[in-house]
C-alpha cells in the first residue's frame, strides 16, 4: 500500500514513525514504513489481513494511519522487561539500541514458548548487540 512522502512528513518522526493502520474501518494492526525508492513509502499488507477485510491484491482499500503511541510498535514481553530491570548493564545496552534492533530482539524472544529459554535468548541477543557486525565484501 503506497504512502506519499507528503503524508509521512507531517508526522514528527517522519519516516521513523510507527503506525497503527486501520483497514476498511475494521482491522487495525501495527506497522512501519518501507522505502519505495522514489522518495515515497509503502506498508506491507499480508494476504491474511487482506482476506480479513475481504479484499484481494489490486483492490482499492480504505485505510487510516495513526501514530502508534508505543514508539516501538510492539509490546515488550514481561520476561524481557524483568531481565533488563534486574540487570543494570543489560538495561543500559538495551536502552542504547535503535528501535529497530529492540523490535528485532522482542520478536525473536516472543517466538520462544519456554520462559527459561526466553531469558537466555534475551540476554544473549542484548549482549551480542554490542559486538560489531562483520562487514560484507563484494
């Protein structure tokens, strides 16, 4: 779904804004923007979300964008919250991460069902975020 740069630039955080997108006045989901390549942006609509509003690829769709009050756009898992509150050094690292890296850690932890494994993975991911990523050479 294409979003013109003029619309995006009206928001305080411009292209870094997290949104709540409402489709057809009935389905709301959190989302972010992707670059279209011409200065404009797009939001990915999953086929399951399209089906929920009884639309298919190519159909016109009514949508509304509102700034997400949660700057991360995702809920912090309770396990991760407890870990970073108990470990000051992890809290410092986590707070210094970009919102995208925080979301990535949250998404990875949320997929794990076992609480002990969530804790281990959360600590590992936060600590690994300090290590420089290897540069790709072509």
